[in-house]
C-alpha cells in the first residue's frame, strides 16, 4: 500500500513537471521574437544587397512622445538614419553619386518597428559593402542615430 502511494505521488509530480514544462515552453516560444520585446522607441534595420546581410538596432530618445518613425537622409558619402515624430512609415530612400552611377539604399517598413533595406552599389563601383561609421556631422540640430557609408573592404 505504501509503495502504491509513493508511485501515485511520483506520477503526479512527473505529470505536473511535464505540464509545467509544456506551458513554460509554449510561453517562451510565443514571446521569443525580438520585435515583440522591443519598446515603441526601438527599431531594427536589416540591410541586404551586401556580401553579408547586416542588422542594426536604433533606439530613439525616450523624451519623444507619440508614434515615432525613421527618416533616411543621404549626404555626400553617408546614409543617415534619424528618429522623427511625423512621417511616412512606409518607404525610405537615399542615393548619392559615385562616378557616373549612384549608390542607393531603399528601405521599407515591415511590421513592429522593423525596416528592411536593400543596398544597390553603383554600377562599376568598388563599394559593394556598407560600413557603420560615426561622424561629428549633424544635420541642423539633429545627430543621426545610425550612419552607414559605402565601403570596399567589408562591413565593420
């Protein structure tokens, strides 16, 4: 009788562990997406079109209130991402000349603060990669949160 009681308790404990593990496992799987854990002021920018795909996380200033979007500007030799309170979350585009052709970066808003960007290097150009850089050049009073520059040595 004592052995049957111990066996019953063991089955109960094992069964509870399996159920708890299954419930916990499904919870983790449902909440494992990076974009679902991001705050409204965080963005993920994924770049394809380079030899290796790149991904960057941009965090806007928390002092900003209301919905936030990204803005893309192209300058003499960089693509610069800024946060903005108003705008189109749909498509972003930037380009600049390299010789007789243009480098282009086009981005499209996908979902939950994710942008997918495609880099198209200049035809015949040497800069097939994008590299993250930091410059002191601000646009007006704004400092870019992400700066990418075409490069011929690979992303760094």
